[in-house]
């Protein structure tokens, strides 16, 4: 006996649509730029620490 497969509808992805306008970094208020820079630095430090711990290099990292 022949079985029929249910057809799956293909949904188009929105990956090729135009991007929204990005706010220029220089137009942001100073406190927002400062906080963003601090958060990015923290993110990079955590990422670097995780990379070192995954490779077995457990030395303390300093950014000063």
C-alpha cells in the first residue's frame, strides 16, 4: 500500500528584507554611550574568561 506524505508549506524568511536605520553612536547621550561601553567590556571579559577556562588556562585576566 502506498503512503502519502503530508506536504509542508514553505514559509519565506525575512532575511533579505531591508534593514532598519541604525542610530549613529555619536548621537546617543553620553551616559548611554558610557554604560554601553562598560557592558560591552564586561561581555568581552566574561567571554575571554570562558575561553581560557575551556582551554585549561586559568590565569587571571586584567584590563588595567
